[in-house]
């Protein structure tokens, strides 16, 4: 008779007799020559009957034996622990005792896993199948603590947290797999020749038939090892291919980023072109009140030169007498509101506006713009400012079209504030024709109704008619923001006003659409612009503070 070999691993399987199908599937997908022994510990609900054992034998070629006190365990064999018994495997021998304590009786799987872990530590593997309830949780933790491995059956439900539908604490689980994958995993991971640290002269074959049998066994093991080596080499080749694809994707991303940077530079050049031909003085300051750039006309009002770039505005003198200049700048920064002054000196009159640029999402000052305009051309002042804003607005939109390639979410919640039924139908009709994403409309006729909606519904964009019955879009916007709701706002109006763009800009209203111009494409573009504005604000600020500003020399 062939001498048996000691197991290389001791695998305890906790299961429920009334969920024996999972154990059958596991054994059916488990190779019977991986060199480990398997000890089955069932919960306290039902006894492990002979009919159940016969069912298991139909799914494996390994022998299945009832564990008895003093029985030696062998590799590639299965042992089942009788009900109301506790088992310990020590020196490759099973020691059985009666379960007397409440823990042993109520949590037999826990008791067995703990004993297995304490005796065999890194050579111990605990597998917990479905249907055991809380029994097994404590034993798994002991296994994990003492260096053993823990495998848990993956529940049938797709989602789980730290406590899955089986009732198992998975925080310390090594692997979670369905029963068929558990068997395949063990076959792939534990397969090895039985020449281990437990192999010595006592298990060497002594008769010719034993030698032949051992040679055949080792040849099978060698063939199996070669197969796994080929699989590993295939996996390595696949990994190399994946790495090459990642490198290609990285290169493509680098090229795209360079293209996007070029487009941002072009946006800067477009803005410079606009500023070069306006006939009033403009000075751009950063958040530290350092001069970023200025138009040539600004030198008529302040003693500016190229050497003043990135110098404090406080170090530059005015070309006229005005003692409150610095006070007005500080006031604009403190209140975050524009300050406008009419100045008269001798026969000359002009208007000065100090406009702080506020980041809506952070309510912090990102910069200040100082504008000078000769009063003799006051009729064109607001119009020119409005044109500048429109040009800047269009440049930002063009940059957004190029840089913003990420798709929107599948649905956006839109709050429409309008008290004209015909206008409401017009706007709703155009929204329904938009194809970039779905829009869910929420209607309000006043600012208070809008406020009640945003209190209970997360709104992505707010579209407001400029002239409501008792209020304007600016007042509705202030009501929402003072109540703590910072929502991107788009104004629609049927009364074109040349100065309205600049006025809306001063109140951080992001865009305006004339009702006669409304189309699905314009709506989609305006909403994308408004929602992305927070990101564009920070991007433009970064560009204006970058070495790209060296291009400003072309302005002067």
C-alpha cells in the first residue's frame, strides 16, 4: 500500500448543510491533487447525514471520511466533523472532543477556525460559504491575525459594504469569489509538488511499484507546472501589450494638452487684439494689486511704462489730482462692488470705474480692473465696455468649446423663473429640442417661489427672465445668493439693451440670451458656458499669471 503524504495546507470549510449546493460547486471545480487536506465544519442547524455525503462524493474524486479521534490526516482528502464535536488537527492527527460550552455549541465554525489558526497559522486557510449567519466571523479574524488566509463566498447581490448580505464581516477578507471560482483559485494557487518541509525519509517510496507511482506523479506535476508557466508567460505578454497601449495613450494625451495650451494662448491674443483698439484706458491688476497689463490709452491717465508690469499700483502716480484713488480701490475690494467716480480737472472731464473681479464659487477677489473714459465720449463708454465684455465672453466660449470635451451628465435640473406663459412655452419648447443631454424643468414665477424650489431640489442652472412683474433677474439672483444658494444664472430678455451685458457682469450673472435668438444650440452652448464658468475663471487667472503674459509686449 502506498505511503501517504502529509498535507501542505490545512483548509477548513465552514458551510451550512441546508446550503450544500455551494460546497458541491466548490468541490466540482477543485483539482484533487493540490496537496492539501480539507476539513468540513457545518453550522449547528442540521446534522451532516450520509445522503449529503453521497451527494458530495458525486462532485469530487477525493475520498471523504468522517473525522475520528486519533485519525491521521492525509493530503488530497476530505474530512467532516460530526455535529456537536470540536476538532483540532495537531501533528497531522485529528483530536475530537465533545462541544460543551455555549460558544462551541452555538458557533462550531468559529471554534474550529480558531483552533485551525492557532495550530497551523500561515498554512491554515479558512473558507466560509453562504448560509452560516454570524458563525465563522470570529474565527476568520483569528485566522487573519495569525497569518492564515481567508476566502469568503461572494454573495449573489451585486452591491455590498463592510457587512454583505451573508452577514459576514469582510473587512479582513483576502478574497471574495463565487464557489466555482474558489475551487479554481485554490487549484491554481496551491498546486505544488508534495516535496515540502514535511517531506523526509519516512515518506520515501521503498518498493518498485511505489517508485514508478511516484515518478508518474512527479511527471504529472512537472507537466502541470509547465502549463502554468505558459499561462504566466502569456499573462506577461498581455501585460507588455497593455503597457504599450498605456504609453500610446499617454503620448496622445500629451499632444492633446499641447494643442489645448496653444488654443489658450490664442484666446489671450484675441483679448489683446480687442484691448489694442478700444479708445479708453484699462489697467488689469491681480489679487495682490500688481499691474498685469494695460492699454496704451491708460498712459494718458497714469504714469505707466513697461517697467511697471508686476509692480504695485500704489507705486504709480496719477496724471491728475485725485486724493481718494487708493481709498476707492480698497473700498471696491472690501465691498466687492464697482466704484465709479466722475472727475473734473480744468477743462477736462472723465469717468473712472474700479471693478473688482470676484470668483463666484469662493467669493474672493481674483483681480481688479481700472477703467478711464473721457467724458466727452460718455455716450460710448458703456457701449464700449459692453463690446469688450462680449468679445471676452466669446473668446472664453471659444476656449471652452475647445478645452471642455467632457460630456455632461445624462440629466440637468433647470429652474426657469418667468411669469409670462407664452415665454415659458417658448423656452420649454427649445429645451425639449436640445440633444446634448436631458433637461428637467422646474417653474417659478417669482424669486420667492424659486427660493422654495432650490431649498428642496438641487438645481444645476437657473434661467431668469430679466423683467418680471415686480422684480428683475438681478434681484432674484441676489435673493438666491443671500440665502446661500450659489447657482449659475442665465438671463433671457426680450428688450435688447446695449448696457445690460456690463450690468449683469457686475452682478456675476454669467450669460444673457435674447428671446428672439433662442435656439437649442444657443441654449446648450450657454448652459455649458455657465456651468463650466467656475473652472474657466480659475484657468484664465492662471493663464494671466503665467509666462504667457510676456506676450503683452505686443500690446504696447
